[in-house]
C-alpha cells in the first residue's frame, strides 16, 4: 500500500467549477475545469473521485500475504458470579477463585434504593433511574410525570417518596 500511495498519478478535473486540492505538505492548489494535474492518490478524497478522475491507471494494492487465524473459545454459562447480589458474596467467590481476597472498596456497589411506593388512593410512585451526576425524580407511574419540580439527590428523592406515601 505504501508503494501505491507514494506514486504521483495524473488526474483530470471534469465538470464545472473549480476544486481546491489540499497537498500533503499543507499547500493548496486550485484546479480548474478540464485541467490535468499530478497528485498522490491519497490527496484526492474518495468523495470527489466522480469529478476528479485518474488519467493514469491506479495500481492495485497487493494482496495480504498472511491470513490472521484466531481461536474460538466457548463461554462457560455456569459463571460463578451468576445471581451474586451482595458485596460479601462477591468477596467470598473471589477468594474461592484465587485463594486471596480482592479489594472491591473502590467499586460503586451501593444498594439499590427502595424505588416503589403505593399510596392509599392506589397511585403508584416510583424512583427514576439515576440521571447523569446522580440525580433522581419521583415519578407518578400512572401519568409518567415527576412529582418533584427539579431533580433531587438520592437521599432527598427517597425522603420525598417516603413523605408522599406517609401523607
């Protein structure tokens, strides 16, 4: 491919209007309609190859010599992490696998907040999935509208959800 790209070819600008050719060295050349000029193949964008056509034949790229081989491995469906819900259980499994404990304190493994309340009048309130930055909404499930005016932090959203269900 390096040989093909390092050889200047003759090109012809067809159609009306001019075209500005951006050279490898950063210079520009204005190409007028019907003009024949020399340029490297990589200086002519593929999008303009319908109006800038090669006069010389473009050499074909040589075929690849080697074929990449890879091995397909089957995935074990009986993952030891299937059904793991708690941090203690995750540490226990890690210790069994490696014979050592793994520090997972840097992972964000907060328990999912209680996200569903049913009011006495039958209205269901749910806590939205977290928005970017850790913001939540308390949503009336029937209408799909937020019960709060602006998004809240998790503790405030849980407090609002609890106060609406109590009151």
